[in-house]
């Protein structure tokens, strides 16, 4: 059998649209259209019923087709539609142009905390803003890369695994970005000597920022796919703490 013929006979769940399914339903003698079938499937899925029970319930009697190919295509469409319902995906049955997608609301930057310190509400608002506003995130990321040479050099020299490096770099970027958002005068590049002290010699930093870093590192430690090993986690935490202290100390005009 040729590859093309083998592929043609392969049974694949595939919903080809309302027009195709309606035609197949009519050929099968099923007294429903695709919209009715979809509503039935959604109700059955909400009740926790399996496809092996739902699909046969659509027929008053076993459907018959002129050829095995039509029968195969009929069940491929029904099972493809069921998969979409089960996965919670949008199913578009109507013809005509698609309705316009709702525009994503542009996030509002958090209110500045200067001349004070950021609190938990600011940190949460800043994190959401970075998540929602791609342009702002890109601008702040460029600022981080262009200004924090010493911090990035320290990170490059740390010898972390790929996972450890990614966690430390992303977290240091977020901390830099939060300070840039809340301190209008901005943050200068940290001097290399600010990164050389031990953990006991570090100056105090805002509790909300330290708590955010601790939570992110806890999540990295318990990541299901690539958890950080305890030894590396300790080193990453040390660099992040010294980096946070250095960034906080690098605020301009404080």
C-alpha cells in the first residue's frame, strides 16, 4: 500500500466544519443538525459522560452508509467535534466572516512608590503589568540588558545550569523592572563591588521585594519538570539577594 493511500485510510479525529457534518448526518439518517449535536455533546460533557456513550445516543438506529469511506469520515467528524468540546475550545459552526477579536486591554502601570518603599500591592500590580504589556516589558528588558553589565557579568560567571541561569536572570530582570516602574528617576547600573559582599553584610531591602524573590525561588525549587537542585538553589538565592540589594542601592537620587 502506498504512503498516500495509507494516510488516506488512517482514522483521525477531525471536525471539518458544520457544512460537512450536516451532509454526513443527513446521509446517515440522523434527525439532528450539527448545532443540535454540539449542544448535546456539551451537555453530555458537563455531565461527565464519555464519548462511547454520547455518540451512539445520537442515533435512533445504527447509521448506514453507501461506503466505508463515508462511514469513516462521519465518525471522524463526530469524534473531532467531541474532542473540541472536551478540550473546551471554541467551535464555530456559522458561515460568514469571523467576529472581530476583542482587543486586549492595555495594562496600566502601577502607581509609583517613591520616595517610600514598594509594598505587596505594588509588587503584585507591577508583576501583572509586566505580564500584560508586551511593549513595556520589552522596553524594560532592554533597559536591564543595557544598564546592568556588572550584574549580568556576575550571572554569566556563576556557572549555573541552564535552568538555574534562566531563573536567576528572569528574577533579576523583574526586580530591576519593578524598581524602574516605581522609582521615576530610575535605577543606575550596579557597581561590581556591590555584588561582592556576603549575605550577612547586605543592606536591608524592601520586605515586599524580598518576599517576591523568595516565592519565585520556592516555585523554582518545586518545579515539576526542572526543579533546581538544593545546592544550586542556594547559590542562585545568594546571587539574587545580593543583586536585589545592589539594585535597591542603585536608585538614582535617593
